[in-house]
C-alpha cells in the first residue's frame, strides 16, 4: 500500500530536530500574511471553504519554507497533492502553526497552492477549540512571500456540505458530525493547475493587521506558536472483509479495487464491511453515474445486539459476531451528481471496525468502483519487543500497542470514537506506554504543556485539554503531579520540569483550602472522579464513597501521594521550603489516615471514617504511599487479590492496584492478574474496552487499559529507571512460571535488552545496556552491578 508519511517527515519541523530554522524575525513581529476568509463568510457558522493561489517559479529554489494554520482545520495541496493537514489541536493562547518545505512539490512554471478549510461550528469535536473561520500562510522570508495570504488568494464557499449530527443512540458523544455531501455542488478538480477559478472572488483579510505570534503585542484572536509535533502518519489501507451483501453481488475483490459493483436504477443495496480490527482512517469512495443516488456510510466500533422485539440494545456481545445485530453510529451521506469518477473523502478521520455502505438509486444506475481508507495516527515506531512462547502475552502486548496508537493523534485521547479528549488520568498511563514501547516523548511533553496551560485561577488544571467546554476533576490534577514525576524519572529535562513546579504548588494550594486541622480533606468541589465502579455501596458516577462529613480515604490517600511526589521534585529541582512544607503535611496526613480509616479487625482501610466500606482503591493507595508496609502491606495485598467484598478496580485503575501488589512483594504473580485483558480478547475486541463491563462498555478503545504494555517490560522483564532521566537502570525481573523470555525497550542512550533462560536449575541471565548506561541487577535479595555493553550471569 502507498505510505504517505515520508514527505511530511522530511519537510515539516517543530521545536525539535530542524532542517531549517524558522526565520527568527517572524517570532518577534507582526507577519505580512493576514488571516483570510471568503467574502460573506458567516464567521462561526458551519462551512467548508476552498482557497487557491497561483505562483510562478522561474527556477526551483533549494527550499521553499512556509508556515500554515487554520481555524478549525485544513488540508493543504500543492499541484493537487496533499502535503499537510492540521493544525494540531491546541487553544487560542497557543495556536499551532506548521512549517513545511513546499519545494519537493513545486515545478518550474505555474503552480497551484490550494487549501480546503472547514469550520464545524457548534458541531465541532469537543476537543476542537475555535475562534472563527480562517486560513493563514506565511512565507519564511521575502523569497517565499508570494504565498502570503491576502486578497491575492481566490476563495470559494462550498455549498456541497452540511453537517450530519448524532450517532443514533444515547450516550456521551462529542467527536464531531458526519457529513452530507451533495456532489452536484462540488467543483471537480479544483485542486488542479488547469482548473478555471476566474469566477472565484478574492479572499478578504480578517482584522486590520497581519497574523501575530504569541507575545507580539496584545492579541485578541489566535496567538501563534510553532507546532512541536511531527506530522501524523498517513498510510493507505484496505478494508478486510465483506460480511454481508444485500441487493448486490460483491466479493472481496471489490475491497481491493478490482471489481466494481453496479446497482440498477430504482433499487438499493447494502454492504456490511468488516475491517477485522478497529482503526482510525479517512474514508474514500469512488463512484460514477447514479444522478441523485444516495450513498450512506455508517461507522461503528461494534454491532449492537437486538432484544426480543428486534430493537437494538446497548449490549455488544462478541465483536466478531454479526447475527441478530444492528449497526448504529456516526454517518456520512453522499448525493451523487451523475458525473464520472466522483470521489468522496471524509473531511476528518473516522473510527470504525464496521462500515455499512447503503446505496439507494433513483432514475440512473450507479457504479461504485472502490472504497478504501487512509490510516492516521501519531507516527510512533514500535521499538520494544518481547520473545516468549506465551502467545497470550504476545497478543496482549500487540492489542495494547494498537489501542495506544488509536488513542494518539495530535494529542493523547481517551477514546477516538466518542470523545477524542486528552484527560490527565488517561494520559499518565498512555505516556508511560509511549516511553516504554516507542521512546518518543514528544506527545508526552505536549500533554504536560497543554495541561499546564489549562490551569484555573483556583490552582488546579482542567481534567482535559484542549476542550471547548471546561471540565474540572481535581483528582486528575493530582495525577498530573504524578505524570510530571514520571517524566522526570524516565526522561529528565530539569529545566522543563522546574518550569512546571509553580503549577504543582498551585494544585496543592487548591487542596490545602479544603484540608481540616488534621490534614484530612472535606467537601472538595467539582467532580472527584476515581474509577468506574458499579454495584457497590457509595460509588456513584465514578466518585468514591464519602463520609457524612465530606471526607474520603481515597481522596486523602491520593493527596498524600501527591505531597510525597511533590516533596521529591522540590528537593531535586525546587525550593527547600516547599520540600519541608510538603513533607510536614504528608506526615500529618498519613497519621490521620490510619487514625480515621484503619479497621484493625479486618486489616484494611475503610473508604469512609463513619462506616465500613472497603475498596481495592484505598488499600492499594495505602501500600503505594507507604502508609502501610511490611507484613501489613503483604496481608492487604493478598486481600486485594482474594477478598471479593472489596469494590473492584476497573481495567483502568488496575494499573495502580498492580503497582501496589508488586510493591508488596507479589510481582512474580503478575501474569496471573491479566484475566480482564484475556476476557476482552475472548469477546473479539481488538483494542481494550473502556470499562470492565465488556459487553456493555460504551467505548471499545481506551488506552488507559494498556498498562500491561508498561508492566510486562517494567515488572516481568524488570527494566526500570533508577535515577532521574533514566541515568541509571535497575533490572529486577519477576518471571513467575516463565523459564525462557527475552525482550528490549528503547532508552535515551540506545536500547536495553535482557534475556532470561533456565537450564538445569540455573538461570542464564544476559543484559545488554547502552555504552553510557550503568546500573544494577536485583536477583533474589542480591544486587549485581551492571555496566554499558554486555553483562552475563549464571544465577540460582
């Protein structure tokens, strides 16, 4: 398949490796280019707009750098070829522009620069912040100034598009509309050089001056900053199977583009297409004829079961099965114009495993020549690997990595189908999955920056960002502190972390307003989400139980952990006064927690101080914060595994429960704790479901469940950072029943590789470290030094 990523990577730059620096002058002055729009544009209404600019190249230059942005989104073409899409989601105070070298796409003579810009208005995804419709291109210097956006650009308001909202059933869906596209109003070949745009009016400038980068004067529109991310991967892909065909004869050759299907006049046909795994992709449909025929595409993660009356339920069952099921979901609807070779391409990407293609003709037959897709995702490279005969372990790793990839486009996302929002609780786990599996930390830094930018005057961050509608989950602000500490542990960058410490102080200051004399929290406002727990007393809408006085053991324990982490960050990078303050508060709170919530008769902490409600959550956090240790911690850990009366952690919070079990000394049993992931696979999922209720889970793709892609490397293989910035490594394997396993992870200095094999009662242990890295191997209460290069041991 055609993989259209190379031209992006070679020419687009950000704040990292650059082939050509951005003109410094552009960072400190108003640009010559204006934001532009088509005349008579309704500034904040739904609309799709085309822009064109012809330039004459007498002699091809060595490079032709330009900076582009739009509101809401754009696709940029040079001589009909797609060269960029964006801008990466952000907020108005940090509005991204992308820098591109157009030279590879230019030719001597006349060239056409074309942009497709759209504003989905109130239908836009929740993650899409917007000011008003606009398009912007600025040449990097006088040599590229011919492309600067102003009235020399031609513009067109495309009336072919209307929004198609909703997904056909109740639930929190905020990922944007589908499209109704009337091909009668679509100018064909408008991106090409020979298209006649004489009738198109000149674009008009927005505002009285050119565009401005952040910090240049007072800006009441978009504060421009250079994008910090690489371009997204775009790879042409093919849908795998036709599961059913009604009203037409079709086979998989149609999906290969080799066997067009024809639907007669005054008839209909329905195809159910199965991609075999969930994906994110732009969808393309090529068709001819069929004036006024309607082609409707319905996209779904899974099909829904029907009840006894034939009505759809919200239960999904096995995702591989289609019998007695119905498809509901986001839709696109295309009205054919009767022309030859009409091509529909969705404006934004779609998430789906299943696509239903329904075709209804009127007075003319229609020929559908092809349907194919273009995968989109953050351009991660998988640089970690595990070799073992355990096929289930391999399947779990593959599925977790696929889940993580689908939940990463321009930002981390909780889920691609329903929300596309970057929540801190999800992102903390996703960040470590990225670091352990790929080593690419750019999306992690982006997330930490964006969360920092979201901060409220009260001190806490928002729960998610970018987000058009603010949402507050103070517990997620506490996880932000943990995520920052994770980045310090695995990547370092003391300047970056130190710049975030004032934000950490502000978060803790917010919580201090609600601490009582004994340090315990009471009546903290906003949504205090912990985990999705159903059917247990006191749990409501993801919120853990509260005492009558408004206190909560889980909340107190999470604050305690944040104080402990913050004190270490202040010790290494901040101010001694804050380190002392946080240590004092942590000590007091730890004492209060044991006094208020410990129940000696059962050897557990209660979730509340005025009753007996017990959860895995509170007791796992007690271990992780050293509120209990030694024999007590181990006894609690056994109850975490065996006491069915405890409110259980979902697939998300198992990340913390498993850390507690490992800390308590039970890490050799890690591979026995993966039943929920095995159940997902048995139910036909190709990504991890949002909740532990697999049958009724709203989302089929939540990367907060991908923690095995951390712990199989960190716990089973035992590879962990032992100093800030991963400057030292600790290898402490927990092999359980395994007798032969090897693997590797990326490290800032290179690759760490380990191999463990048991022969004749002895373990052959081989560890290879990058040359600049040293550390230690911990094995059965003994410690062995490690140096750069190969390290070999024969151990009992």
